[in-house]
């Protein structure tokens, strides 16, 4: 008998028909002899409706009240799933994040879990019940206030519960059937991965792969929780996210996949004095405006005036407040002008084996050049190369890289694995 | 500076426009220099929508999960009102029933408040905030489970907070402008009462007056909370519900008002052995089926067979389950047949002065007879006379009694007050 944590996203519970299907699946898991803890997101569309109500009331709702508002959505879906399970004669009990012992810091809207105390969950499991836990939400121990965990928060709730309960596995049910080498809507021959390491999954997620939020993967990695990403529409296995040592040797590719992201906008600050303090002031202003920076690059300063140019990406939905913040500190920062470019995309190649393969960066650039894609900014980490290009060329860039690195072909070329062994990737 | 608790019903916050109006009114109260605690019901229609979802999932949702589901409605409305106040530059903080320290027993769906610990409310008031508290909900201290207080629960929340905080007044904002001598839709010359005693209000509420739930009035009486029932559409004073000694002498009428109730159904059990144990079995079966009994009356037994007939009212929406329960215990109870009559109504005359006026019951019966209304069952308490009649005659009965007891005329006849003094009522 195993202990299984299952998480269902908003589209899996978007109406009461789907809720009844989910309940059947949960009851079947219980009847197979397992202890089951379930995390359910708000019914699809609920969060947008609630945000719409908030916008009707005020253009700038406070994060604390927004959290109070939004957390109602998961109460509804979890209570309905519990009722549907009870209607199938299963014992069930729904708990709020607070009741389930999900404690967070006080950062409303993007809280981090500080500790887990799943005593009540354990108690309900011990009396034979299926336990439903409202995802995405927690409580701050000091204030008693309700918090939310930000994007992908329900994944984090599920993984944190799995860690705290030492569950055998955490199943993330979604509307795709696993993690792919690229987005199949863009790359028709993209392949589903049977296994992926936490590290690689985290990079793919950070680079725009939407199947799991980066923060939840980080949590799984830190606590060694085996995560199974699978479809809520059929019972075939999906993708296991696990430690590198648990990935079968034959599945340890040098390059794992291509991710893309269209959610950024590029800001360029020109005529900036080329002294460290000035770039720091820009970064501070951006951070204070609530935006995360990405792909920052500074040009060599112009010999004539010692001034330089700083470019970076911010989330497109924050770019106007970032611009306002920068313009408000024009004098202190001391720049000449700011340009905004909203028509950009970012393509990223991810794989742990990249470290061992010096030619990857060259191949990456040659491939994009051959595809006619102009690189605007390029940045590399140990297991990732990312490039900013025109948004209109993003699909071409993804397809070209996917093919060039042999990700889509059933007979992938021989590559050096992360451990330096020569393996045949993905066969 | 006073401490005022305000309660707004679902129709007062049915959309975001009304929510903004309510916020303006709250902020105006705060700007007048008062500390303000606000209890808001779920937005009009929300509770029915949530019940509809539950019904789609199962015909018999468990009370615990139903409470988890329904309490989401008040979180939404309270958070939205808090945001609307903040948009007007008011400091505001919304709290769940649990955060506000509303502790109840474990009777899901009809929980009773066991104790109040409004420390967090006091703390937020001390820092100058307007405090919003989700009505209708509490938490059980032993289990940590969310509970609801049943019909009129938000009134009870407001009154309980007013009692615990020793507030100067509890204002109940509603879509009528006070308590009337009868329902103005039925009796055109019904008059608004400036004052009414807890005792009388409780009887009127129990007899069908919908402006306040009986349980909330009982709570106010027990804790001596002055309750001001008033309109959310204008600022004119409404009706003060208070202790008898606080009602001005000139406003101490012998008879206060006429209430009516169409929500009951009459059940008659025939051929019942005329021994106490048998009636008791009937009452136990009805109570176990979750229905409250009212107006029970037993006929003298028939000399031939020693059998009798027992009639009583139950809420119409419970009558089918009561019938099923009784039929299921046919043999144990030992009756011959059951009749159900759903076309009945109940009219009640209420007033504390009734005790001192021996002729009231006779006048009551003569009035109904003269109006052609046949009395089916009659029952009296110290301050109330109730009669069951045909539903179709209920309006006639209310109007006839209202006129006969001089409730609607500006020059009411001299009557003996509750204290035995002769006063001119309601002039």
C-alpha cells in the first residue's frame, strides 16, 4: 500500500461533470489499496471571474484582500470533489491550506512555504478518508492571514504535502500527457520524455515550459519528491521528474528539449553612465516595481562619452509599471532614454549534458543563422542557452533547434551524456 | 466616539456597484469618528449558485462539505468590500469567521456560537482599520472545522460581535426600512415601529416576520445588544430592537403586530392509540427527520376505540422526508393513516400587553369569524396567539386582525400597556 498525492488542475475540474470523473478516478486509486491525498485547483475560469470582480471594485486591489478573495475558489472545488467522492460511498474530507498545515511567509500573492504541519491530514488518512487539500493557499503563522503561493501554487502544495507525508509519489494530472522535447503545437515531431531530472525540468519551466512551475520543481528537487506528470484524460504513464541517478542510462540525453517564452518584453536603457552604481540603480528600480529581470546585457561603453546601453527582459504584463518607475527616477539614475520592444520572443535549449559539449553554443548560433533568425541577446548557463529574437521568428527558431539537436528523430545521433559516457539518446 | 457594528445583507452587496455604495456608507461612518466593524453576507444569489453546484454533484451533500462550500461566498463579498473601502483611502481588513474568533459547536449547517474571541478584530480596530468579518460562519474549536450558523446567520455574527466588543449599537442594513406592524405588501396601512422589545421581536420573527432571524434576536436579548434595523437605501432611522425598559412609554402598545407564515405544511396522523408514548414516538420520528414541529394539537380520543388524531405543522420543504420517516415506522408507532395538507397558512398576533388583557383571544376569534376565516388549529403563548387557516384566506386574516386591534390607524384605541398603565398606543 502506497501513499499517493494527486493534483488536478483547473481544466480537470472545470465543471461538475469533470468533477465527477475526477472523483471516480480518485476512488479507483483508493480501492486499489492506496492512501490518497488530493490537491485541487479552482474550477477553470473561477480565478479570472474573481479577478474581474476585484477590477470592477478597484484598479489596485491590495495583495492581502486579493488573497482572501482568490482562495475562495479552491474551497469550492475541493468541497465539490469531496461531495462527489462521498456520493460514490468513499470517505472524504476537504481541508483548507490552513487546516492542512501549509504555513507560509507573509508575501501575499507570491508566498513561500516555510513549514508544513500535516497532522490533520495524517489523522484523516488514519481514519481511512481520502483527504482533499485546497491548493495554492497557505496561512502565515504570525498573522493568521491567508496567503497564496503564486503561479503554479497548487503544484507546490501537492509536492510540499508529498514531501511532508513522505508520499511514494506525487501525480500531477493535467491536460497534456507529460513533458515534451518542445511544444507539440509548434514542433509536430516533439517527443514525450519518460524521465527528466529535476534540474533540467526546472530550467525548461523557467524558460517557458508551462507544464510545471519552476518553484514547485525546486521544492520537489530539494525534498526528493518523485513527480509524475500525466494526463487526466487517460491512464497511460506520463513523465517522471526525478533525480539524475533515477533516470535510466539510455534516457540520459545530452540535450533534453527546446523551450520558448513569449511573455516577456525588452526594455533598453540608453546613454547610461558606464559605472556599476548606475546599472544597479536600474535593476533596483525594476525590482521595486515588482518585476523579475531576465537576460540582462550591457554593451561596451562608447569611447566618446563613457556612456553605455543596458537591455533586459521583464514580464510583458509588468512592463508599463517598470517604465513608469524608471522614468520617475530619471534624474537619480542618469540615463538618456528608454526603449520598449514588446515584439520579442525567447528560445532556450536545455540539457545537463551541455556542460560536457563545447560545440553546443556554436551549433546553436549556426542553426539560428541558417534559419534566418537574428539573435538580439544571448545568454548561457551551465545547462541552458537562451536567445532573444523577433516574436514572429520564434516558431522557426524552435523547430530549427529541435531538428539540429536531433530531439525529434527516433534515431537520435550519438551524444555525450551528462556523465561523459557516450549513449544513444532517447531510443 | 462610538463603536458601531454594521451588517449588510446579500441584496445590499448583490453587485460591485452596490458594493461601492456600501463602502462609501461605511467610510462615512468611520469619518464621523466612529470605530466600525462590518459583517457582510454573500453577494445576493451566490449561495443559491453554490447549492446548485452541490446538487449537480450529489443529491445529498454532507453538512460538513456544504459548510466548506457555502462559506466561500462571504469571503468573496467581504474581500470585495474591503477593497472598495481601500479604494476610497480607508484602512480596511477582512477576516474570516475563524480569524474573527467566532467559535461554534460542531452542528454543521445550524451551528450555535459557543464563545467569541475577537482579539484580532480589536487589534485591527486599534490600528485604525475598518474591520470586515465574514458573516454566517464560524469554526469549531475542537475539530478546526468551518461551520455555518443557519438561516439569518450573518445577523447573529453581527450581534455576537457587537456583544463581544461591547459595541454601542448593531445596525442591520436591509432592503426594508424597519419592523412593521404587519407586512406592508399585505396590509397597506401597516406602520413602522420606532421601538420594539427583544421579546416581541423574537415572537414576530418566530411567527414569520423575515426581517430578523429568531436566533439572532435571542442572542441580542441575552447580551442586551441594541439592534437598529434600517434601510441600506436611505439614512432615515429604522426600528430599534431593545429591552422593554428602553421603549418610550408612549410606544408601549398592548398589541405590537400581526405576522404571517406560509412556509408550513400540516400533517395529521389518524387512528393513533391515545397513550402518551405513541404521540412521543411521532414527535421523535419527526425530529429525527430534521424537522421542527409547530402547532401540535391532539383531539380527544374516540370513545369507541380509544384512538385519537394528532395534527402539527412542519416546514413545507421537509414534509416529504417527514412523511417517509413516519411511514417507515408505521408498525412501531401504530397509527392508521397520515394526511398531508400543504395549502395552509398561519397568522399570529403578538404583543407583550396581551397577558393583561383577557379579552384578546375572544376578539381574535370573533374577528376571524367575521372575516369568514375558518380556524383549523389555534395555539396561544403569553404574548402570542396563532391560528392555522386556509392559505387562500391568510391575507384576509392578517388585514382583519390588523384593523381590529387598531394597529394601522393613526388614532389607535386606548389599550392597557404591558405594565398595566393605560396608554395611547402608537401615537
